[in-house]
């Protein structure tokens, strides 16, 4: 059966399942070497990293998570905590279950916010952090123009009606959808896998409503403050220089505040840098992970 909302790229490698207290989480693994763990944000999935992983799998063990953030394939348990700190704890639990050593955690968009929360809470096995165009302690979570989503998400029926408009590819290109996140046109297969699950799967919609209604600026600010205070491992911020959602000035400020961080600026891209400029992102990640 043709199910475009469930498509995953072969570039990600083999699919695997993890059984956690929150439910079953899917991830994809390809390559060997130092582990790289990739976390996407809202209304995206592991496909976000497909072209980046294709550039890195000859040197690194690439693990792309399919987090329950609106475009996943397996719903979590009804009682799973998917607030901001709950999503951070989920990433921590995934890392613990994978039993990695000397891993680099790489987060984009809200996946970067949850990655910071996970590390601030003591996630194990991570010795490097790479953030790509995401919330910093100086941003709102969620940022404009998506700041109305938490209120809508308190009513899953209203959220279904809103996200159902994304079934139209032209709507997806609008600024209030993916238009400020992706500068260059998405592959249709990837776009469908991001936009359609909430409209077609009730369990996915339920998780998404919990995620969006549980967004918290304060949780990100607390995590950022904790990392600035005490996280001394290397970090890099890989950022779109023209990002209309997550300002480059905030990234520069955060890189200066963290104890051991640098910044790489990516041109000709918006927030979804792994989609717009995968080669540049892969180059920056490889240089950081090999350093």
C-alpha cells in the first residue's frame, strides 16, 4: 500500500525499535565510527537528516531518531509525558538505552531545544553538542510565527483542522507553515512525510497535541543557563546566517556564553539547514566530531 506519510529514506540506514517506559521509539542507523545522534524538531522526522547522513556514514555511526513530534510512525503510550521536559527526558532515555560512548548529539529546530534540556538533565554518553538553527536561551519556544500553536493544541480537534490544511502542498509553502523554515523546495516525498501524519493518524495527532501544548520557553532558558554554568564539553552552533526564525545574533551570543563553543555560519539556508544545505552541515559536523 502506498503510504507517503510513512516514507523513510534508504539513506538513513536500517530501522530499529526501542522499547521505553514512554512507548516504542523508532530510529535509523547507518555507518560506523564515533556515534552521531540526530534529533529533528516539530513536524519533521529522521528524513530531515537523510542527505547529511549520506555524507557522513563512511566515517561515523549515524543514528537518526524518529521522535514523536508530529511526523512519526508509532504513537507513544497514552500516559507518556511529552511536555518540554518530558521530551528532553525521552532523548535521555533513548541515549541510555542505546548505551553509547563518546557520542555527539545534534539537534535542529525544537529538537535542538529538547537536546539542550536532555543534556542539562544529565544525559549519558554525550561528549559533544551540535545545534543547528534552534531555540537558544534568548528565543521564545515556540518562536513566531508558530507561537499560537500551543493554544490551538490544547484542543486536538482544532489542531487536526489546522494541520489538515497541510495536505495541500501550496499551503505548506506559506510562511506560517514551512515557508520560513525551508528556503529551497522540499522533495515531495520528504514534504509528505512531514506534513501528512497528523492528518492521517490519530495516535500521531494525540502525541503532537501534547508536544505542542507543552512547549515551554522557561524550560529552554533553564537548560541553557545550566549548560552555560557547568557543561564544559565541546559544542558547536551550525546556523543559517539569514535564518528568519532563529536569529544568528542569538546563536553568536550563545556560542560566546557556553564554556567551550564555536559557531559555523551557513549561507543560502533557513532553519532547516539539513534540507537546504546538507553538504555544508555535514562538513561542519564532521569537522567538529573529528576534532
